[in-house]
C-alpha cells in the first residue's frame, strides 16, 4: 500500500505483493450502497476492484471485494518511496502540511 503524494489517503496496488496489510472489512448488502462506494472511490478511473483472500483475526480466510489503484490512470498521484502496511490517522496527519491536517 502506498500513500497519495499529499499523504491524505492510501492506495493498494495490485501489481505489488505484500505479506499483509492491516485493515477493516465492512459488509455491503445492497447494490445501491456498492454503487455509492464505487462513486466515492472513483471507480473505474481512480480505482479498480477485485476479490482477494482476507485472513480474519480468528484465522478464517474469506474473499472480500477490495479497491486497487487503477495503475493505468493518474500515475503521478502515488508516493512510491513510502510503502506502508497499515494506514492510520497518525501516519497521514504526521506527513501532511498544516493546511491539510485533520
């Protein structure tokens, strides 16, 4: 996972393989909510989506729909020198200019 250039949000990159990325899983049960998420994530211009295996804290493995950076578009928005495994407010806000802090 890599941050955007202004460190405001992260991107998963499908061509990059990581051992783990810590995150949260949400259950979406309606097409309407999924369409809203697609709009929020800029699908398919900014992000693409695909199912990946997720290991839960219980150890169970499930499939989850995940958004990945569309590597064909907006290539100049990534900070590729700063890979991270977990996105936190502390990481993002510590890297931001004062104008962008939460």
